[in-house]
């Protein structure tokens, strides 16, 4: 369990130190200065521990070796590490030297890191940042902020560092996480997602590697926990080595800062088979552009796990993404306001065929991907293809207030393209909303936590995969619905078909009148036309003509108007050789019309695969639901699909009877009167 108080205290210390930047930098720019320095110190803590270990080993073997020669040997041994710094500097030494040389010594220190760490520093753009910090005379104070802190992985895990980063980002810029849709995923949720994927890897017997992928890997927490989960199963050094060697981590991250943190932590932990790339995993990779697009395109993975950003607008790269409209996104694309389902389609494309063992996906979403989008719209079409291809295994409804930056409810989607027989054609909805306890101390918006007992309950329900009070099993077709456009005749209080008179609210022309006729049938138009009889520069003669036109579609509207105007003996010299259509545009025309009160509405009808006669089924539903004469109905070209977990577990509660409410009201009234009386007597 995370020690929230310790992490809060650490964040407080760093935040107080960051105040030294005030006046020289904007608060939103503090992370560009502080977070890379934390990471550099974290790397240094690992190197210091390694070097000290080497010193002790050398002392045991050659105790008489001079300190100078001993340090030379330490440097040689350190060169074999996966990462290193070949300079003579440490952060502490830099501060002890001449204060006027801090910038030059720190720059040398950065430049002497091995290339893999150098790439991370470049991603932070830290050389440019420290130049600005030095000009503001704050470099030494920022180094002082971390120089004595122990950020080693043994003391602060990757997950814990994630919490610290999130806390600092929240303090530095209150709106950043909200605007980007980023939310650091709590360890307990990641652990549940890993459990539910049921990763098939036995460290004692497995000889074949497995791959795990995250298209929005952030700081790497999901990948790390997945591998830690497998490492926990290893009982011997051999088995631990098997996990370390055969479990291959892959991921991509768009934000340079998150990518740098992730890559650094992987390197620090000694991951030798990582494939973490930077760039946008949702768009095609362009070979000529560094770090652009999906750098894992064409690859397939055994397991995929992700918490994509919630509700992030993808209009900025829409044109690039749509280059995949006939391949990856052939099932559809969601509204540009929320690109979450694009990540799911990206993972689906990377699933191995069932013949090769298939793949499993665990992805965390908010509620939007479940039901956003109407029939034929992108989100519904994506859900349709997922369900019709029988990819969806389970949806787990998680408690709210589990995230640092948001209190919303979330849902774990589990996909599997190689389902066991008892799951085929079915989906489990697992309600774990009540599986939490309150945090002893809230951490931002994170006020709830999932304990080991809750996790085991969720695992057991998933393993059982049967309907009960907390679980419902559906056929994939049960999420489908017919969307039907219905036209019906509204009736009055006497159950008689209604006629109404209303303003003709669009331009009066042949086309618009014909459209209304096609909907309502024959109708009567009451039209007033201000006919211009004569017009010159400073004089205009107008004659208002009122007319009642019965329109049955046999004669064009403008022809009817012209006949009426002629019948009123109006001279048409002013419109000689001009069409009545043009004249009507120039004249002032107002109209109301009397027609049947038809209503056009959309009905959403649950799909029933047992219905032999679809038309009869829809007719019966409409007759049952609409108490008015139905003129016509037309089904949309494709079934819609939506998943409504809250609806499936809704339980009606009888409202409090009114007489009890009145009694409660008067009891409160008496309490208020007594309080007022007590106040008067004081």
C-alpha cells in the first residue's frame, strides 16, 4: 500500500523549493525545470549505489590499492553498466566547487551521460532550459532542491514517482491535467487489469517470450506493474531471470516529458528488452520524420494494456489519422472531441490471429465510449464491429474517486479474439462499484481505494463468469437497437386527428412547399404578398394581396400565386419578361399554413434476434409505444450499438410517501422555532 503521507511530504518539500523560481518563470513552466532535475537525481542515486558497490568489491580484493587507482577501477567497472556518466562530477560536487562555475560544470555533467540517458535529457529539452535557469541565477538553488534527496527506486518505486509527478503537475498548473485528459492510473486499478488479462506465462516452464504493449504508456506504470506481477510469481533466481528475459515491454508516448520519465525508469530498473518510443501512436509513421506516428505499426502483441487520455480532442491530427480510414479505422472514427476509441482500434489492429493464440486487451475508459454516438455514427459503428466480431469479453464497472485528478466512474474493457467456448457470443458486465474503502487520507480527488480483498472479489467474479447479483451475462446482439424514423398523426383531447395552423418558417418557394406537402399531404396556405406595382428612385407603389391557396401538389406554388395576383387585376407590367419566382424573392411575402399535425420522431427499439419478421416486430413495438395513428416508419440502414451498464443494474427505490415528508417538514419547523426561541432567551 502506498504511503500517501510520505509522498505528500516529499511533494511539499519540492513544491516549497520550486517557489525559488517565482518571478523568473511562470508556474506552468516549473515542471520543465523541476521534473528533469528530479529524474537526473534519481539516475544519480542508482549510479552512486552501483559505484559504492564496486568500491566495496575492490576493497575486499585489493585493500591496499590507492584511492586514486580505486576510482579508476570503479570508472572502468561502471562503463559496463546499461547507463553511466563518465564525468568527474556529481550534483553535490558541482555545488561544492566554485559557485561561478555551476553552469559550466553542470553542462559538462549532462553531456557525459551515456547516449540512452542523453536522449532522455534531450526529450526534456533540458540544455535549453538550464540556460534560461542560469540566466535567472537560479541553477544552484534548483540543484540544492534535489541534491540530498534519495530518489532511488528502492526507496520510491515507479508508481510512487508517478504520484509525486502528478501532485507536482497539479500544483504547478491546476488545469493542465484536466485539459489534456491525462490521469495517472492508481496501482490497484492497474493490478486488477493485469489480473483480468490472465497472462499465460509460467516462469518455471515457459521458454517462449511474450510481448506487452501500451499505445499511451505515459510514465510506464502499466507496463511496469504488468511485469512486476509476473515477477511476483517467480520463486527462484532462474524464474526471475526468465521473467526478466522473456517478458518484452513495448509502448509509445506522445508527450516528451512522460516519455523521458518512462524511458529513464525502464533503464534504471535494468530493462534490457524494452521498446519504448515517442510520438503519436494514432497516426501513420513517416520514416523521414523523427518520432512521428505509430512506430509499432505492423507489429502484433500478445497482451495490451492502456489507460488512454479521457476526452481528448484529436482534430489537430485528424487529417493524418484519416489516412488510416481504410485500414486501422475502417470500422469508423469517433467524434473529434474524444479520441479514446482510436486507441482501442490501434490495439485491435495489433492483435495476433486466433490461429496464433490470439491476443488480450485491457483498456480503461470513462463512460463516453460505451454509449456516445447514434446509429451509423462512428462510435456506434466501432462498437458494432467489436461486438459482431465477438471481441468484447467483459466490462468491469469501477468505483468513482479512484484518480488523483478526477472523481469520475471508469470502466475496464477486456477484449479477447480467442475466447473460450463458454464465452463465445457473450459479454459479462461486472459491477464492482461498491468494491472499495475510503482512503485514510485523500490524495487530491483520490478518496477511495481498492484493497486486496476487493481485488480478490473482482478476480473471483471474473473467473466464475456467471450471472448473479453483481454480474450480468448478455448475448452480443442484446446491445443492438433499431433506430426507426416514425411519422405519426398527433391527436387532440378527443382522440381526433389534429390540424394546426402555423407560420411557414422557411422561404416560400416551390421546393420548400413541395417538401411540406410530401410530409403533411394537401394543405391550405394563407399568403400575403406586397406586390410592387411601380418603383423608381424616390417612389414605390405597393399593393398588398391576401390569398388563400389550396395546395395539393398538382400545380406549382408560384403558379398558384401568379393566378391569384392576376385575379386581383394587378398589373404585371413591372414584372414583364421576368419570372414570378424572381418577383416573389423581391416582394415581401408572409404566410401561414393549415395542415395535419404530424410529428417526426426517432424511436430506439431493442434488437431481438428471435424475431422472425422484423417489420412485424417493429410495427408491434410502435403500436405499443405510440398512442397515435402512425403514418409511416423507416429504419436506418444499420443497427446501432450501445452499452448501458448503469441501466442494467438500476434498482427502483420507492419515493418517501408524501405524508411522511410532511411530518418530517413540520418536525424540522418545530426544531427551527425552538432554536429561535433559545436564541431570544440568551
